[in-house]
C-alpha cells in the first residue's frame, strides 16, 4: 500500500488541500459521487472540511445485505499548522492513513476485489490549524471542538470503529510503527481483541504492540483532565466497540512537527486497517466478546456516565 500512502501524502501536503480536492482525486480513481460528501465548517479557531467516504461491500447494508459495517475515523487536529509551520504536520498521519485505505479499497474494486461489508471513512482536512501546549511536547489544536468532530465523524451505522491517530507525543509507548488499544465500549475499557492482535502479527511480522489507555482517556475533552491524545474521543459518541490505531515513535514527537511523518509506518497501519475490514465484514474478526460484556454489565452496571463532562 506504499503507493497509495505516498499519493495521499502528496495530496494533503499542500496549503490548498481541502475536502473538495480530496474527493475529486478519489472520484478520479473510481469513487462514485453518491458515495461521498464534504462539508465546510467554521469553528472558533478557523475552518475545516469534513469528508465522508462510503466504500460499498458486496454483501453490505447498502446492497441490502447483512455484512457488518466498519467505520474508519482519521482522528487529528489538523493536517497543517500554517502559518506557524510550513508543510504536513505529524498530526496528519491519521487522515493520511484512512484516506490511503479508501484509495486502496477503490483500487481493489477496479481489479474485481470487493469486500463483504461496507466501509465508512471519515476525517477532516484543515491545513491551517492552531497548536496548543501539552506535556511532554506540544499538540495540534483544531479549528473546531471535539463535539463537532464526533458529530461529523461518528455514525450509528458503524458496527465497529477503528480510530486512527498520531500518538507520538508521549512516553507511554516507545516503539516506532503502530499500536492498538484495548476495546472501549459504552464507558468500559475491555480486554484486548485477540483477533486484532493476530491480524497485527500477520500484517507486521512482528510482536503486537498495545497502547495503554486510562479511564481519563475515555472521558470527554474539556473536563480539565489529562488525556494521552484524542484517539479515544469517538467513543464518547459511539455505541459501537472502538479500538484505537496509534501511529507511534520511539521518542516524543510534537504533533505540530513537520517532516515527522514516516510513510512506511503509515503503510503498516493502513494495511492493518484493510485486513481488519476484510475480516470484520466476513464476521471473522470480533472487537469484543458480547456475552462477556453483558455479564460485566449485569455484575457492575453501566459506565456510560464517563461519556459525559460530569456526573
């Protein structure tokens, strides 16, 4: 998938990047106009374009089938920090990853390979985004707040979600490549999916890497509590099980750093997402154990109050 990653990287590494340009490029590669949309949003700190891409599956809901739908969310503050920084920032890796997955799935369809289930890809394109202080290194801010992001990126039709985010600004995981998080559903941090660990081993040829998350990370932004980053924030809105796909480094790298994106690492994460989409749509991959989760709720009750700013 390195070719698709490089094509999307070049497309977004521009001060002129926007939702219309992204979708026009994908349409030139086979995306149907009725399977995509974009919306320009004015926020308190600037503007951004939210994009939505549907890749129909052969047995997906859009074809009146019953194959489950996978959601891929490219989570980021912005793809650029202009005029403060020139070029594509490290924080853009989430958007590059999911858009490269969309491009790969379109190329596969041109060659006659259709996934069983639908795949919905959402992210936003902001080449002029603010930065913000964070420990141990500065973060990218966003032109819009988190509730607006979730409103445009999380959909009820998603039966499971991979949230892809650059996760380099920490000392929690010192590994260059990518990692996955435990599954989060309705305020509960559940056990790590064995199926996803297996797919990660197969696609990387390496031992699987897991990003540790805390209860703090699955509470909403704006509550004055430390979060490792925004990778788990879609879980605030979603009822579907969600797993973070974190693109990581050995050292702490600011989200606003330019020249810090590593195409080979993005390719690994994107290829992992494609293989998860294949397996999930075929009901060969589970994000969580449903009966075990129901047993947890019976014993300990709901934790959905963690999805709110306060109890």
